[in-house]
């Protein structure tokens, strides 16, 4: 029993100012949230250039300038009041929504918790407008010279909500969140120029481009973009395009996992789970990068389940899961059957030793497959597929030492015009693949070295340049594509006799791979037969 008696208080309506601040708290939690809302407004206003400037992690200054349509004086005044929007007239409009905004809350929320300035103009020939708001109260509306577009400044965020202001983390942490926010929009809207300045320093400057890959190259390190596989898929309800990490290129920490639904960056558990599901056990404890652009009829997507719209709900989430997971699996070259057949044994490789402590023998069958006993049964390895995986990973490993072996007799190749054109474009990338070349004369090329441990002779090199020309004609050759091709042409073929040490080395190198279960084209490298299966087949149960 408490000694103090509860005091009954009368029910009262909250003051307008209090309501405003409480509501603002739902939409704006931290500086990055302000930046998100302002960028979305700029994009909704068809801006093609957006500049974001922040100071002290956005705590003391957030300024977003755009060259969008701008606002008239009347619109500007209305825009800072709650539930004022130009994007929705009734609830049914949500079914056809093509803008980020629709709740008409963001500007009012930001203006309620900061010292807020808005400058805007719709037409070069008329004077623009300047609006000053403090804690939600409009202090000044005036004429001001301003180019077509809008500039919004929010100073001393949460100055009137001290609890929330003190809840902010370090400037560097808040800045990191802001940078990630800008990057999120920049990934999808490569057609828009973005500039970001933090404490007077330019941290991002991105020119508009028609090519999504150019934007990705501007935003991410080479190691990230080179490990990505591009893909697309569609069905009557959904269209998907994007990039996912090649399994062996996935690292412990991902750099980006971006999901966009109708252009809106969102979090979606079914989508994320579907991607991981597609990789299956080859990932181990790595986390892949992925960027997925999904589009669907807005009527199938509920965007109104979260105040900051960071979550959406698709009409049929199971369908969404299956669609994504199948599309990613295809992009990685995995077929469903391959997957389930290999799951159980992938990471339990343990070779048995004989009584003398010697490694058990390997048996080569039809000079194509290698048979070996493992702890729980036996395995059959496809020597070509296995070696392809080994070479591919050795060629794409980070900070690799490129090792090459000299050819006793350098090979001279007479390339066709198409082959020579692709050769010239890729000749700088070839040494990183262990292939050293020189132009001999005209279109004759001398190959002096091939990747160490590979089986590349004149015939394989001819095939290599022939396929390079046909698969890469007229487009940029990525390091992954190049590595796949070198691995394919340089690896042991079916029909090639192998010695015991060669077979042993192949096993060991395969199991040192990140994704040992599949060749780079997604075919299985190894099949396991368990003792139980043998028992069953022989009726020993
Ligand atoms: P919403 O985006 O949900 O409509 P906001 O509070 O973010 O709500 O913005 C209110 C209105 O102000 C918008 O509907 C739009 O008409 C106008 N507006 C806001 N920012 C800009 C901008 N950068 N350029 C032009 N108009 C803007
Ligand atoms: Mg908005």
C-alpha cells in the first residue's frame, strides 16, 4: 500500500502547442528524419538538384535546397500547418499515390520543433517568399528574392523539447545516419544530382546520370560494386530489378541492403528473409549486399502503416517472399533442386584417415568425377565444376596476390576484329586475372602467362577470347564476368586424368572456398550420398 493518495485530475484538452509537439515527435525523432522528409519533398516537387547541408550532426543546422517547382506565398503559409498537403485530396487517392508525401505533416512537425526558415519561388519573374517559423508559430511572411525552387532551414532542432534533444547521439553518429539517408535516395534517383556538405566539408557530390551503375560506382567502393550480380524479374503483379552479392563476395558486414518499393526506401522483413533464403547455406555467417527496386500497382501496397512510412505492407506477403527468393536464386545461378540436394553436407566435410593416419585415397571415375569417403557417407565431386569454383574465388578474392605461371612457349593468338576490340578494352584487367599479354603485330596477341594452377593452353585461350567477344560485345566487362570466364576456360576438364595429389589439392582448395557447393554458374560441385541412404537402398533398415 502506498502512503500517498492518488490525485484525481480533471480531463482537459491539450493546448495547441502541446498537441503540435507531441505529433511532431511521431514524425521527427532525429536529424536524419528531417533530412529524409525534406529530400522527399524536393523529389515530390520534381527537383533535379538537391543540396543538403548540415552542421554538428544536424543538431544546429539542417538546410535543404532544391530546384523544384517551389511554392506560392499562400501555399508556403499553408504548408507549415498540420495536415496541409497538395498530394492527396481524399483517402481514395492513396490507391494511385505516386508521391512520397501525403500526410501533410512533415513541414509542420519540423517547424514545430526548430527555428525554421522557408524560402521559395515558383516563377523567376515574380518575387519569392520568405517564411520564418519558431516552435510552430509563424513569425514572419515576407517577399524575398529566391530562384525557382525551395530552401528550407531548420536550426537548433528540438530546442523546445529538451528531452528529445538530449536523447540525440554523438554528432558523428547523427551525421552517419544523415549520410545514409541521403545515400538511400541517391541510389534510386540516379537521375537527380545530390550534394551533401557537413560542417563546411563536401562529403558527397553526385552528378545526375542515366545509368544506375554509374551512380553505384560513385557511391560505393570498387570492392562492393564489383561483387554485385545484376538481375531482373517480373510477374503480372510485381516488377523487380537490382543487384545482389555473388555468394563468395559477401562479407561479414554488408555495405548496403536497400529495398525500394515503388521508389520508396523501406524495410521489409519478408523481402530481406527471401534474399537470405535464396542464398541458403552458402552464406555461412556472411551478409550479402543487395539493392532491390520493386514496383507494383500502388493499390496493392499499404504505405500508411508507419508514421515515417519506412514500412509498407504488400497485399500478399507470401507471394512476395516466393517471388523474390526465386528471382535471387536464379540470379545467383542456383536452381531449387540443386539447393536442397547440397544443403545438408556442405559444411560437414571431414575426410577420414586410414589406420596409418594417411588420407584416404580418392578415386577418379571416367576421368571426370572424383569419389571420396567422408565421415557420414561418400561424396562425388565434379572435377570441372569444382575447379571452376576454386579458380573463380581465387581470382576474385580481396587483396589477392595475383599469381601467374609463365608459359614455356608463349602462345600467339590471331584475334578477329571483334575479339581484338574486346581485348583492347579488357587488356588492363587481364593481369589481375594472372594473364599477361602483349600485342605482337596487327591483331596478333602474345599470351605470356596464365593463372597459376590453371590448365590454359592455346585452345583454351582461343576459346576464352572468342567467348569474351561474344558475351561482352558492346558492354563494360565486369571483373566478375571476366573471372567467371577465366575460371571456366582455365579449369580442369572432364576427361582429364588426375593424380592423387592433384585430387587431394582440389578437395582442400574447394573446401577453403566461401561457396564450395556450386560452380560460378550455379551448378553443384559435389554430391553426397549418406550411409543411411545406402542402408535404405540395400534394404538394411
Ligand atoms: P506532404 O509531403 O505529406 O504533402 P509536407 O508537410 O512534407 O507534407 O509538405 C506540405 C506541402 O508543402 C506539400 O504537399 C507541398 O505542396 C509543399 N512542399 C513542401 N516542400 C516542398 C518543396 N521542397 N517544394 C515544393 N513544395 C513543397
Ligand atoms: Mg512531405
